[in-house]
């Protein structure tokens, strides 16, 4: 990892479903994912394991993400995500709820312990997250 680019912040929209394929999610949103994985792409040892708890069973996963180097403010990174997905609020709030598609906005931070970005959210960001009815977990790695 190149420490000269710290702090690095990656923001993502993650969607998953057992029934709805990633191509359908792409069609709903009209946004290309950064990564996707279908149920059929999981290892056989996972697909065939009947002892797995429900939350660990294979599912279709669709992820859009963007990474920022030398990012000093989490909210600034989230603004690009909001710009892309703000016109899709009804799809998140209605279609994805109706079809039981799990969703989250995720923030991943890589930083030196003395050089963390500002981890605060502006009202507009909180309102957007509320409208799309999604949690926002933060993963923070310090070096």
C-alpha cells in the first residue's frame, strides 16, 4: 500500500439479493457496477454447504465504488456517490424494498493514525441516506 496517498477513502453502494440477478439491478439503476458476483460465481464448497447460516449463503452482489486518495473529508467523497444516485431514490426506496434487495452505502478508510480524514456527515448526506433507507457502515484501518 502506498502510504504517500493516505488517507485513502473508498465509498460504495452495495446491493445483494438471492433472487434478483445483478444484470436486473444494473437495468433498474442504469449504472454500471464496479464489481458484481452472481450466486453461480461462489465456490462450490459454499454453495453446497447446507449448514451455513442464512446471512452467509451465496447471493447476487452488485457494487459500485469510487476511491479517493489524500481525502480529508468523508462527506466530500460521498458527494460523488450522491450525485450519481440521487436521481434513483425511488428505485432504492420502493423497487429495492419491494424486491427485498439488501442495500448499504459503505465507507472504507485507510489512514495513518495521526492523519485521519474528517468523519462527519452533512445534513444533505444524512437526508439522502434516509431517503434511500440504507445503513452506512464505516471500516477504518490505521497504520
